[in-house]
């Protein structure tokens, strides 16, 4: 799992300055969200807090969200699920901030849905 964590950290650290293969990035996110660890939670939080774009090489799968917003969407959904049932949700404030700052109506709506649950 460390390899996936490192890849995702590099993606958000380098943003659009370096090109990343979308399928590798998406595969890393899939592995991180399906087998979450405490370190995975930290990486997902970094993705949620990231406020930039990511560079992609090759072809990527078309989606209604930008690649960076899609990663944010996946991160916020997993973190919101981790908060479900907690008396003091750890990630609610970060999800609220994302909802306020995003220019994507779709991402804002995804955040809103998870905030009202």
C-alpha cells in the first residue's frame, strides 16, 4: 500500500507540473479506498484539501468531473463514510470547506449530500 500512498502524494504535490497516467492514479485510489489504513485516511485527507489540478499523460476516461475533482469526490465519500456514526466527525469541516471553495457544482452537491447524512 505504501507504493499507492507515495504515488498519490506525488500527484497532489506536483499538480499539473508533472504528467501522471490516469489509470495508474485511479488504480492507486481504488486500492487505497478498498483497503483503508490510518495512512490511507491521511492521504485521502490530503487529496480532499488539495486545491489544484493534476496533469495527465495519455488518454483518460471522460467524466463529468475534472480528474482532480474526481479524486476529491472519491476522497470525500470515503472520509464521510468513516465519519458516519462518530460522535465527533473528524472530516466534516474539511468537507464543508471543499463545498465552499469548489467551482464544480457537481462536487459541491456531492459534498452537500454527505454533509446532510
